């Protein structure tokens, strides 16, 4: 069984029902129909797909539900959706149309009991807690919100442990220092969180090369690696990446 296989997860930013590409949500360009893009990743060997609803307004919630419904009819790998999930009804709506997991962030920080409510109602396996962390001192990271502008003062390692204790099934850890740099993941952060919790950790932020993804698994002890632009722009081919990882003795699903 491939229980220990490492997962490769492309991330799609969705706005007004379209996949978009940009830097820090600025200069957004249309990158295609979500169903077509998701189908391509399904065929290219992605293990899962994560959608981020960057509109995340109440109107946008209806849009992303429609998108997920269409994608789920065409794609047979797990789908995770994040962005603007504030109540149990949002989770229900997404799971009901074929989403497998939801990623919660701001609402969990505001109201940590939301993690417990979601896990109790839908099962821990459905609840991914997204952690946006920025280094504030050596071996110290804080949780930031609002695209990295707002320092909550919450210690990222303590929050990761709390999210785990409250019933999160996975943690999606984005290094705000590494994000967009293509200089590699923050493997120190990922490893420290991996050692604190007994659930999968998804590394996010910083993928630029196949070696970076290999290091996320070896140095960072991550269970999955998430990336966007290197997959969107074909800088890294997913099946070539998996062959590379196998050659470096990292188990993946082919």
C-alpha cells in the first residue's frame, strides 16, 4: 500500500469562476477554465488539487461551489477548497458538490473552536488548517493574515499544535518569507511543525526546482508539497518530478 507515498498538489487560484495567475493577487491574468486546468493536472499525475477562492466574498462562495461541482464530475483525485469559509454551512455546501476537504484559516484564528466544530460534524479528514507563517526571530514564526500585512502575534508552532489538538486532519503550512521566491521551502519551519503533530503537513511557498520539492520531503519532513506557478508555467512536469523523486528514494504514486 502507498500509505507513505508523498503527495504532489497543484494549487489553483480561482476568481469569478476562472483560474487566475498573479503575484500577491496583483496583476491577475486569466489562466483558463478551472475544469480544463483541473483535468490537465489529473491527467499529468497530480495526487490532489487545491482551489483557493481568492474572491472569498459571499458572492464568490456561490461561484466556487459551482466550479467545484463541475470539476468533481470530471476529475477523480481529491479536491480541497480554501478561502472565505466561515461557517459549517460553507463546508457542507462544498462537500455536498464533491469537494473532499476544506482549508480554513482566518475563521479558525478568530474562533479556534470552529476547527472542533468542523471535525466533529464532518470528520477530521475533511478539515485542513492553513497556517501562513512569517519568521520574526531565529526559530520563531508568527501567524500573519491579510496577505502577510497583519501580524497576529500568535506563535506559529503553538498554533499548529493547537490546530492539531482541536481536530485538524492536515496542516497546510505556507512560509510567507519563501512564498513566490522560488528559492526553496522553509524546511526548518516545516520540520518543527512535523515533529509537533501526528497529522500530515503540506509544505507550501518557495518551490522553484525539483530539488526544492525533494528537500521539502527530506529536510522538511513534509508529507505533501503544494505549488502553483512552477506547475502552471510547465517549469516542472509532474510525472518527471515523480520520476526524479523515485530516483532519490522518495515514495510517490505513479
